[in-house]
C-alpha cells in the first residue's frame, strides 16, 4: 500500500523481521510515560482509547522487514497541537542517552507557532493524531537550501514533514537528531521565507527556524511517504 521502506541505494537494511504492532505499542507507551495524557486533559485509558484505532493501519501500512535505523523509520504515531501544544511537546524531547530537555528558540516565540500550517501539498488528516510512514531525516539534503530540497524530494515522490511530525520523530526516536544530522521541517510554513527546523543546542533539541533559500552543512530536510492516515 505504501511501498517498501528503506529501498534507496545505500540505506541500511535489517535482516530481522520488523513487528509493526509491537513498535506501535512502544510508541504509544512512550507518549504515556512522558505524560501526554495529562497534557491532553485525559486519563491514560482515555488517551490509549483515542490513539489505539491507528494500530491496525500501522500494521497494514508497513511492508517488509524494515526495522528502524537512526536515519529512517517505518512509521510515526504523530500527535498534533489539537491534542498537546507545541511548547509542551518540545519540552519533553531529549537527545539519545541525554537528560537535558528540548527548548523553543528565542527567535521563534510561542505566539508565532500558531501561524505555521502544513503546506498545501500535504494532505494532513484533521484531528488529534495520525500515522506518517517511511520517515527519513534527509541527510542527502545537508548543505542544500530547503527550496531546492523540496523540488528534489517532490520529484522522487516524497514530501517534507511538519512541525508536529518532526516533534514525533525526535520524541519517539531520539537518535534521529544527532550532531551534523539535524533537519528542516519544510512541511510547515507561515507565508514568509522562514522554515522551521530541529537542531541541537547546548546538548538538547531546539525548535527554531532558518531561511527557505539558505543552506547549512549540518541541516538536512526531513522527508516522508506522502500518504498520511488519520483516525477518521
């Protein structure tokens, strides 16, 4: 349905069978452990009942034995700002093996965040949560302006990811964000030249922004399969 993940030349493959159901349960457990139910104004049971209907779609949407790598994962359970605001979610992120929690860059004030929306090319499901498949941190786009990266990924039948999706990536797979392996979130824009990005600052994740036409040697542009599956 979504194609075989990790099918590009040079991507690391796993010989172990990937169990999507177990991975879905791990991601949901991770959100619960971090305190997402309380932030959403729900009990743990209510939170699990809300998101569990996506489990079957996660299982049927993943093809082959492609286990997650540091750079690429088969799917993400994405929560949106409808469920938990962005500042609360970035504050729950950490780097792999670290304790220092993520921050919002001072040049990206919290009251600016609501002005960033998914670009028109993305068909993002409405609601509090959805599934995103075959997510890659976009290392091949390091030192490539987001504007050029967007053209190239689109030509390869992939699309960029949003702020919500980037936060899900580093929350559920902290190893995805690493030194010189940071990434822009070209899928969220507000009508100007700014592009949100996740990078590392003082040993913690930071959500900030860069310019649409500026390249950075340490910053790629994350991509995903264009298909997103919602709750309804």
